[in-house]
């Protein structure tokens, strides 16, 4: 028999705790721990209310502790399996056609940023202030997301970029760390940092032709792919982090 209130409360508790700590909740329920004991052991801001609502729903719908623990454990296992599945979608900006619906690049970039809970890595060639992206990045910072953006520089572009430094587009985002390719000017005289991508929590990767500018995100014809799950997002993030560790990418200060 479906118990809608309990199932909704269990889902909310898992979301609040995260998958790793939700396993702890399942274990405590299986051990028949009281509400007070569980709230003490899982004391985290934003978690207590969700756990309390779960216990209220268990009481209302007469769900035994052991059964609740099994349900939470199964729900976590299903979420982990879904997380590991690979989904690949194409993303287009510009004119639409009847055969292929268009998802705006701007919308997808904001969605990727909004999905980040711990880490966001991005790379762009050009960048200009764009309110929607800046707002999403600022909200990510408020959630505690560690955000790193690799940009090209005016000096590195050697005249192919004009105006202000691309990095200035992110100057108002609190806590955001900027990086650039510290290449040898003589050896890499014709080289550019031309990658355009965003990786959220090493699980979601958006890779495409669009720079982090309003024209690229909203007005141009741009194409990309959105990859969720699998190795590609993790490997892309690991490559960026390794380039930082080796000093190939260096901090950029305005």
C-alpha cells in the first residue's frame, strides 16, 4: 500500500541530508533509534525539520522504524544508480526547427550552475557581464559552492579580444576564483585558451561553442552537449584540477 505522506517526507529527508548521510539515517531507523537520538546524531542546519517531518509521517501512517529504514536505504540505492547512468542531450541556441526543439544555451548554463552543491568549474574564451549568469553564480556562492572559472586574457589573446578583461565579468561574484593559462609567450605565440565548458559536482558537464556572454548564450547560433552521469564530467573536472595543480593554470587577479 502506498503511503504518500511518508514517501514524500522520506524523499525530502534524503534531499536535505544528501545521499551519503541518508545512508546513516537508514541505519539509525533500522536500529529503531528514537526521533531525539536521530536528530542529535544528524544535527545539521536545514536537516532537523526534514527528519522531524519524516518521524511525524511515520507516526501518521503507522510505518514501523525498520520498514522506514529499508525504504530510505532502497531510495538511496535507486538515486545512486540513477546518478551513475549517462544521459547525453544536444543543446542548440538560435532558430528552431520542427524536428529538433531548441533549448536555449543560457537556460542550460543556468541549470548547470543551479545543480552545483559543492563544486563548479568553468572555462571560457570571452566573457561579458550577463545578469542571469552572474545571479546564478552568486546564488551558488551563497550555497557554499566552490567556483573556479578559467578565462582567456587580453594579453593571451594578442589582440583578438578587445575591451575589458574577460575576467571582469565575474568580479562581483563573491568567492569566485579566476584562473588563466600561464603559457610561455614565445612557445605558444599563436595559442589561445578557447575551451567553453561548465562542470557541476563532477556529475554534469555542459560542453559547447558558447562563450560566457549574453550574445553567445541568447542570440547566436550555438551548439553543445549536456552530459549527466558517467565518467565524462568527472574526467573533465579532474583535468582542470590537474592543470591547476601543475601550475599550467594560475590564479588571475584583476
